[in-house]
């Protein structure tokens, strides 16, 4: 579930507002998106994946984190590498390796010969 928009990082590009399938965000007066319908979040990570400046944190849980502000402490999230971590892990963003190229799986064998009838 979406938990944090970093006002320090956000460049007010509206990408997250546009891609959210359940309309969780609304553009705030200063351009920073507000989480006006957090309860509608589907934990799809689309907003975090599309934020060009890694300003969003979507928790992997499908329910809100406890109200304790410490769990949304931005400095703590940065320290733990969690702000924008989904985008980083899928390799979106300049200079990153697309996640598909780092995927672990069985090595592909040689191509099968063409079937000639
Ligand atoms: S995780 Fe998905 S549903 Fe939730 S705010 Fe982001 S885009 Fe919207
Ligand atoms: S996508 Fe990122 S930079 Fe753009 S408005 Fe949303 S939080 Fe701000």
C-alpha cells in the first residue's frame, strides 16, 4: 500500500496521479500529490515504478502500516534503501539494468533446428 510521497524529492510531474488505476492521488496545491484515497490502493506499485525521482514508497503489505510516524520516517526509508526501491529493482530509470536482464532462470539451450517436412 502506498505510504509516502517525499515532498523533498517530488518534482510535481503528475506521473503517479496519471498511472494510478484506482485514483488514490490528487494533485496538491503545491503540485505534490496527496494520498486522498489511500484505502483504495491496490499495492500494484505502478506509481513507484513510474516516479522519475524515486519519491514514492509503496509498502508490500495490502493494509496500511501502523499510524506510528516512525515507520514512515523518510530518512529511515532512505537509509534502508526503500524509497523508490521497486523502481530500482525492476531497473527502470537512467543507467539501470532492466530487471528482465537480471532475472534468474535456467540457461537457454541452443535453438532447436527447424522442422523440415
Ligand atoms: S500502488 Fe498502485 S493503486 Fe496504490 S497508489 Fe500506487 S498506483 Fe495507485
Ligand atoms: S511521479 Fe514522483 S515526482 Fe511525479 S508527482 Fe508523483 S511523486 Fe512527484
